[in-house]
C-alpha cells in the first residue's frame, strides 16, 4: 500500500497473477478483448471532451467543473488501459514465455528506424520539416521492412522442408523446435504457424494500446 504510481500497478498485477483465481483462469485472448473495449471507451471520453472544447462561447457548454469531471473520466479510462496492458503482458509471459524486455526493445528499434530525422538517434542525413515529410519517411521505411521480411520468409521456405517430424535444414538455414507431446505430429506445423501469427497480433495490439495511451495523454495535457 505504500507503493505509488507505476510501481503500485506493477505490484498489483504481479500479485493478481500469482494468487487471484480469476486472473489465473483468463487467457491472453480474453484479456486482449478487455483492452480493446477500454481503448474504445477512452476514445469516446476524448471525443466528448474535444467536442465540448470546440464549443467555447456556447452558453450551453460545460463549465470548468464539468470539464474537470470529464478529465477525471479520461484519466480513469487511461488507467484501465495501462492496467489491461500490464495484465496482457503478464499473461503472454505466463502462457507463451514472451519477454517484455524484448518487446520494448523491438518497439524502440522500429520507431527509431522509421524516424531517422530525429537528432537523438537519426542518420544525420534525413530531415522532416512537417507532418507530410515525417509520414512519407515512416511509410517508405515500413514498406522497405515489409519487403525485406517477405524476402526472408521466402528464403526460409526455399531452404526448409517438413517431413511430419519437424522442420529440417536443406541448405544454409536451419530451424529447430521440439514437438510437444499433446500435438499430433502431422498437424503440428499448422499449429506452430497459427501460434506465431496469433502472438504477433496480440503483442502488436498490446503495443498499439500503449501508443494510444501516449497519444491520449498528450491530448489530455493540451486540453488542460
């Protein structure tokens, strides 16, 4: 109870994961559904605040007390998003051995690659003087990343084969995994692919939640 802010929330999620029967019964997919719902709720609160802010001069617009109440509602919804994100991270770590530090690192590296005009980590050559230029650079880098990822996937496919007992090297690339006892050997390759696809979707949505939280925080500050 002496903890405050983020440390208190981290501790709370850790305790729930260890001893709360409800938390232990919830899957990552179910938690992701809760997160998506909270994002929509916060978006509604922000839309309401922005609409009222545009009514300056309107005698029917909410007074400072009303705006304070709306701001409190937004802070509450943002807190729900942060809680759900931490819960999702804990469940992904529990169910799929996902390392959150790796996710933070991947997210940081991706943003740094797509914003080479930033003085703090940029290439010293790129520049973005306005929104349009920044967006153009982001899209160009993203397009290049997708092309490179597709080429890597095709290279792996060309150098591997599956004989029902796992994927084996037929060239320079080697991929290994252990078949779990509960998985039928003939169907495991499909199970493996579907899990990888789901991991990326769930983790990506969690990161989107954090990004949306940061965006909403900036909006809250500007509306104060």
